[in-house]
C-alpha cells in the first residue's frame, strides 16, 4: 500500500438526522383529522339538510345583511371618532388630553355587552333629551324612547362608541411611529399642524395602522352578535329565533358560524391586499422610484 493510499481519508457516510417526534405528531394529527371528518359525516345531530334549508333563507340572508351593515357602520364611525380622540390624546391642551383619556378609560374598561344593555335601556336614565342653556331655556327636546325604538340606531351607536376607544389607540400608535423630525421639517416649510398630519404623518402611519385595524374589523364582525342585547336581528339573533321554534340549536349555530367564516375570510383577503398596498415603500423592490428630471 502506497503512502498516498494510506493518507487518503475514509469516505464519510452521512446519515440523515431522524426526527421520530415529527412522525408521531403527524400521525396524531392525521388520526384526529380523520376522526373529525368521520364525525362531521356520520353524526346525525349536525342535521346538515336542516342547515342547508335555512342557509339561504330570507331571514338568514337578512341577518347577514344586517351584520355586514353593522360592521361597516361601526368601523367607519369608530375610525372617524377614533381619529378625533387620538388627536385629542396628543394635544398639548391638558383638558383635551384628559377628556380623551376618560373616554378611553370608560369604554375600554367596561364590557361591550353591558354597554349595549345600557344603551337599550337608556330611556330609564334619560326620559328626554334636550339642547339648550344649562339651568335655562331648552331649544330642542324629544323623547328618548323615540331613539331607543330604532333598534338599528341603538346598536350602531353602541358599537361605534366602543370601537372608537380602541381605534384611537391604534391611530395614536401609528402617528407616534413616524419620526418626529419629519413633523419639524414640515413645520419649517410653513405647513400647518393639520397639513402636516394629512400630508406627511398619516400616509406613513397607515403602514402601522392598517394591520390592527383589519383585526379590529374582523373582531367587529363577530362582536355584532352581541347586539342581541338590544335586541337587533343580526345573524346570531336570527339563528336563535329559528332554533327557538325548530329546537335545532346546534345545527342553526353551526350554520351561523359558517356564515361568519365566509365573511371573515373575505375580509382577511381584503386586509392582505390593503396591507400590501400601504407597505409598498417599506420593502426593497416594493415599488418604482421616480427621479424628477431623470429616468425611473
């Protein structure tokens, strides 16, 4: 045997690392999934024909429309009022800051269901609402019962006021995330505080604001089920009225869950594209950079 052959190292036999835990976990998941599918198919208590019979019925579709309407109104109103509260929280005026803080403290510190119950019975606290001079003449006065009688309005007001408290903190976090130097530079250019907020701060803050706002919108879709406290005929309350006469409790509630899953899935897709739109300038290659007077 030559010296060259004697010095040659042995061939390395690479043995892949075994992960028995992964195979065990995968087997457990497959077994559980098979059990779930079998239960969904063979368990007669789901009563799938009954669910399909009501899935596209007029009362259920009306409940779906009311749920979508409440979600849109609550989010639009909550975002609008949330912007005002966020600016108040950041105001140099201590009275404005204190007022916004008290509002957030009340509406974030009490349950939404309890707030809706209070709004549905607000007539017991304020029989009439009036506008005028304190301890003086009243210019406008009307019965609170007229307001409470409009269940859609009561439900919308309760959701808007609650959502505004959460949106105010989300918007404030987005505004704070923008470098303060940009605000100083815009003010040096002669922009007012509102111009700086609208043209400089908010467009950059949207990248931080949009993701939690999307989560809030999906949560609001589900929170509309709480307006049964009013009561208002949204999706869950409609399912309750149906199973109150058919006694098919589980099938009707599962049918409502399927509708919620469909609507929330659509909202998740919209949230994805909205986030991608506002994040275009945050990642390399996310968008084209145009140089004035030159080529892009």
